[in-house]
C-alpha cells in the first residue's frame, strides 16, 4: 500500500471514529450537555478539516467548497476554548457575546469572495496552479497561526487558574478534569507543531516531505481520536467544574483591600484559626471525601471568602493540604493500631476520606517522607 492509499485509509478511520464519538456525545443522557455538545462540535469540525486529505483531488472542480472547508478550521480553536470553559466552570453558559469568536472565520470568507468564491472554472485551474503563492492564502495561514497562538495561551491560562482555584476550595486531589484538558491541550499543541512544519515546507524546495508529514498528521489524529474514545468509556463522569465567580485568595485579598475592609487583628485571626482546627478535628469533617470549602464554611459559620483567606493566606496552605493533614494523621493512627493490622492500605485510605490510592500515597509521603507501607512496618 503506497503512502497516498495508507493516508486515505487512516483518515477515513479517524473521521469515522470522531463522528461516531460526536454522535454519542450528542445523544447520551447526561448533566454535562453543554460541554458534550461543544466537544461534539469540535470533533465534527476537526473531522471536516481532516477530510481534506481525501478530497484535495476534487479541488479544481469544487473550489468554493474546499475554500469554505479550509476556513472552517478557524472555528476549531474557538469551540475548543468554549469547551474548556464549559468543563472548568460549572456555571458556564453560551451568550451572544461569544459570537465575537467567529470574526476571524467571517473575515477569511470575505477575503476569499472576490477571487475564490466568484471564480470561474478557468480561474479555478489557475488558482490551483498558483495556490500557495496567492496573497489570500498567505493571509489565511498567518491569521490561522495568530488565532491558534492566542487561544492556546488563553486555554493554558484558564487551566492554570482552574487548578489553583480547585486546590484552594476542594479536597479531592484526583482532579481528572484538569488532567484530561491539560493532556489534550498538550497533544493538540504537538500535533499543531507538525501541521505548522508541513505548512512551512509547502513554501520550500522540500515538497517531497509533504506526503510523509501528512501520514504522520493522519496517524497522530487517529491515535488522539482513539484516546478520546477510551477516555469517554473509562471516565463517563469525568468532569467537575468550579464556579467561575470564585476568586483566588490573592485576588480576594486585593478585592478586600479595594473595598476598604478592615484587616482583623492578629488575636482574631488566631482565634478563628483555632476555631476551624478544633471543629475539623472534633467533628472529623475531613472524613468526607468530597468536602469543599463552601461546605466547611457553612459548618463553622464563616463566610466562604473569609475562610478561604484564613486558610490559604494566613495559614499559608491550600484547602486540600489543610484537610489532608488531618486525614494523614488519622491514617497514621490506624496504621499503628495493632487491632487494625488486618486492614489493607486501600481500606484505610477510603476510611480517612481519600478516594484514590495515588492521591493518598502522594499526600502521605509529602507529610511523612514515607509510604504508608513503610510507615506501618517502621
């Protein structure tokens, strides 16, 4: 099988897998409807973009269609950006203001109208022969790269803030949503670098490498699409967003200063810290695996923002570190209790509020410099 047939085969498989997953996401009954629909739209647009590998032979006779297909790639990153927002923020909703994201797509199509969409059959042949030298095409590639760079930076900024807010407000360190989005973004960045390389060599004397780069891109796309399917199968309840109105502690402190709140006296801060510590220890709130700072706030009757500043700023700890200290102390007591020697590590971690072995081992070693097994045997 030559490279061309191989490329067509893997591209067809990739497109089929993506469309099948998109159909599943659009029809499955779940609470994550908006994020699923956005991800399905992303998959459909990506599949449409990949179809260029086996439709380019019809370029001369379907110029308008091919140019439109090319410009739809400018919708992929805006949709991915909205998808990341929908996953990270549980209260995210689409609004009319988001229509501004399609401006590059509209601009590109307006640029292509005179010499491409209105081209005659004879013009199409000439365009095909001088395609890569045309100013509109060069403008499109520059616009696409600038747009991609803008959104990839924006996505990484969103993920960074999401992770920090999650650590400051939740106790479950096994944050699969962040890992999924971060890994996917990194994979897309790698794939795009290869696509960018392909676009560059198109304008050089090394066109012989175009077919090889196309095969690599097609193979990576197939691997990523299969990875999507495996993730969907293994993590049906993957996503848990945070409230987009939540502020990081440093933002909260600045906000408080701007609103001219009086800084509590040191004695008051110490008193509040002792109150919170005593409550958590005596009531064993830390044993609740899904404990959040909002729930603890209600229990100790301290406003969420004040409690967040108290723990993350005055105690200099993330909320999940603060709670995990109590969990680890409880686990240490159980591990040294001879009457509970028959309990497995897995049973102990669930008993003290953890929900995964990896997060328990990481937290335990961070606090004791030993693994749970080493501590039990010491």
